[in-house]
C-alpha cells in the first residue's frame, strides 16, 4: 500500500468516526482488521493522522472555520470535512509531508469521494489555511 491509499484509508476512518461516535480505539482496531491493514507499513501513519486529527479537532475546526467563508463546520459535507481535517493535521503537525502534496492529495480525494464542487472548495480552503500557517511559522508559501 502506498501513501495515497493510506491517506484514503485515514480519511475513511475519520469520516466513520464522525458518523459512529463509538470508542475510537475500537473503531481503529475494527477498521484496520476489516481493511487488512494490521500488518501494513502504513499502519502507523494512518493511526497517527487519525488520532492526531481527532485529538486536535477543535483547533483544526477553528482553523477551517476561519477560511470556509459562508460555511460552518456542521453544514460542511462530512466527506469534505474528513478530507480537510486530515490535510490540516498534516500541514500543521507532520513536517515529513510537503504541504503541496497534502493539498493536492486532498483535492484528488475530493474529486473521487465527494461532489462536483468539492474539489474547488477543498482547494480554496486549504490554500487559505496554508497561507495562515506559513505566516504563523514565518515560512515561505510555496502553494500559490
């Protein structure tokens, strides 16, 4: 399994957690078993980004809310929200993943799993998020 497939599994698991609201450990274990990921080298990445996105969800949602003009977190399509939470977590906390890769992969997932307008929405919001995060960190913005 490559990183793209692992990222899709992470997004699906984040989506599932939004819907089921069951015990996180149980959901992760069950998902990993059913998707045959238990022994995958990408298992650690999936578990890290899912747990990280959930543990930092309030901060991530606050960041998303500032940049999703006209949208509240509760009104956003749940698939788009899972995709963007994952990407914001990667941009904010995973320094091993280039920002442009995280945003591009999010847009590709939006094309594959969400509505027609989602790719533009996801790209626009994440581009604005990166502008904020790069200014806060004093880093050059290479996404524009």
